[in-house]
């Protein structure tokens, strides 16, 4: 999972370059201990456009609107990721409890 600092850096870069939104993505992993496929959500920055050839107040307005869209998408997507990860955590716990136990013999000498 990405650290908070790298996510903040991506969000700042998106706000400065404009045309970015933050979207939630689901990632699947295999939990060897539980022997189940687990999922979790992460945030990903996606560039949907860029501002070219603008000047003066029009450019400032476009940058402000684009930064607002990026911030709003980060808030909404962040909320989705939090709720999704709670659901995936609960799913993992229930699947792990239902998975067959693997007994590892301990070496006794």
C-alpha cells in the first residue's frame, strides 16, 4: 500500500499539473497463512487532461477548478477506499477462519 507521503505528493503534483482525479482501485493478493485470495483498495492518480495555451485570468480559473475537482475526487475516493478496506478486512477474517488449518510440525530434538 502506498504511504501517505507518496499519496500526498501525487495529489500535489496532480493539482499543479491539473486534469487529475484520484480513483480507488482494488488489488488482489494471496495470503499464504490463510490460503485465501485477499483484496484491498488503494488510491491511484489518473490524469484526464491538461491545460495548454491559456493565459491570464482564464488560466487561473481553470487551475482552481481543476484543483477543486482533484481534491473532491480524493475525498470521495478516499472514503470509498476506507469503507472498502473495512469490508475486505472483514471478508478476509471470515475466510481465514473458514480456511483449513495448516499444522506445521515443530522440530523437537
